[in-house]
C-alpha cells in the first residue's frame, strides 16, 4: 500500500525539472496500470500497512482517482503550451492525488477527516491559479466555506467518538446506539454537503464554471465521491438513528434531484448544465446509500464510478469547444456538427452514457439504485420516474442545442480535434462502457 504512495511522492521532484510534463504524464498512467494489476475484490481490508488499507469500495475509488488525475494532465495541455507555471500545476495534481489516495485508504476516521479536508487546498489553488473568469475568487470562497462550515462539527463528533470508544479505527467501530440526534446530523451533513445534496449544492456549479478543465474533472470525477465514500463508511456507526431518520435525507435527495433537473433545462452555460446534472445524479447515490441495503451501497459505488468518468468526459468536451470558440454559451456553441463532425460522435457517446443508456456503467448503477430505493418504499417510484426521464431530457437538450442548428456567424474558422483530444475522450468512454461487462464485480 505504501509503495504506491511512495511512487507518487517520488514523482514530485520531477516537477522541478524543465520539460518534465510528458514524463510525469506517462508515469501517472503507468502507476494507474500497476495499481489496476493488483485487482482487489474482497469486502475485508487488505494491503494493510500501519494506517492504510483497501477493501474493494476504496480500491475502485482510488483507481478512479489515479485515472482521472492522469487524464487531467492530458486535458490541461494548454497550461503546458503557454508555459503557465506548468511545473507548479503538476505539483498540485500530484499533491491532490496523494491526498485522495490517503483519504480513500485511511483506516482511521481522524486521518480520513484530515486528508478529506486537505484535498480542498489543491483544488482551491487550481481554481484560483488557472481558472478562467475573475469570479473564480468568489467561487473558491464558496467552495471553502460550504465544505469547511459543514465539516467542522464532524471534527467535534470524532473527538466525542474517541472519548466514548477510545479508538477511531474503522473495523473496530460499532453502532453505539447513536445517543445524540445532533451527532447523527453532524456526521451526515459533512458528507452531504460534499456530495452535494440539494439545498447545499450552490458551491458546485459556481466552482465548476470558474474552474479550469483539470479542476472541473477532479471535482466531478473524484471529489464528489469522497462524500459518498464517507457516508458508506460511517453508516455502520449511525445505523440505529439511520433507521429512524434516513427517510428525510432520502426524500429530500430524490425530490431535490427532480428540482435540479428543472434547473438544468434553463441553463445556457454548458459547464453549469453538466454541473447541475451531477447534482441530479448524486441525489440517486444519496438515496441508495440511505436505504442501507446491499443493492443500494453497491449500486451507489457503480454509479459514482460511472458518473465520475462520464461527467469528466463531458467537461473535456465542453472545454474542447471553449478552447476553439472562447465561449461556453449554448447560444454561441450551436451547429458544431458542421464544424467538428468527428467530435459530434463523442458528444453523442458521452451524452448517451450520461442518460444511463446501455452499455454504460451508469445503467448498472441506476438499475440497482432503482431496485434498492423502490424496495425501501414503493412510493419513491414517482420521483424516480421523473429523475430518469428528465436526465434524458436535459442531456438531449444539451446535445441537440450544441450540435444542431445554424452555427454562430461570428465564427471564422474552427479546427477539427487533435489526436490528444480523441485519445482523452476514448480513455473516458472506454472504461465507462467496458466495465459494464464486469457488472458482477460491483455486486459480489
């Protein structure tokens, strides 16, 4: 376990070298494949060192982090070409990777909390340093305040658990009757803001719109999954109160997902449309985790991984258009099929995955979440019908508006995609649709 950590740590001195961009890039992919070879599929913790270990929930998410961080470097080629502090950028990506690796493999609640919070710092620096618009400062403040404000009570909760049980080691924690309702709320709230749940989701679209492509990829791809992972881990400690009060979060999440779908219909900014659709997808994940059954937990894992790849790919596509036209507005990005016809195929493939069409991993996740949520209460089928239908509607709206119609008359020239961009999109789409064949891995 520590060997992987050391591999990433020893990449950091390479950032100091000039022209080390592609070297670090290829090493990150090499590490992804090395980690993949140690394919791990049991429910108990393995590869245990003093503080770190993985079971297959965390294994899958660490692999996703490796993959997305490698693709971030591919996508951010403009940073390298314009020599815009590219070495510091690489350092930020590697530092973020270390934080994610440690938080997903922590066996101790306190160390999980520390790494969970410190993953915010490189993300904030990515948004502030390489973001596009002057509002990025405000977006960074939103990001920090929303997540820190919700997480500080969690720290107090952890001290209380330690006082009560004298350990914060995950496998030793038991459900201790969950005496205090506030304790349960603080525990859940920190992770729900990170997910983000409807009503506390305002930081997400703002951060996405201002973030550079790498920031958007890592936010959508991995950082939202930290919340789901945290809920999965602590649900054992709070299952007593969870049985009483989870219906509130579940119904708020599902109805919030429907409302967010309506918000999606009237977005004109491509990035904010994709960001709001993330909130709608994560509401399904919240629903699955709150049912506390096996279908729900495993379905939420597969939807988290599917959504991470799919959402990240869609952000790459919107960035490819943004680099050509200098705008992300749907009013200007029309008729792209006549300008970049080959890119239109990728728009179609990733959009279809976004609405959970077969054979994407999103379908596996959504089917199992439908199973778990409807088995929990058959009345939820109303919101689930709307969620599934509207996700198809706003995805089609995004696809048809950006690809069809008369293209913007102020546009003089537009190049087709580069090989690097097609490669980047293939590496998002291929695992997303190949993993569907291994659906049994998620339901062992």
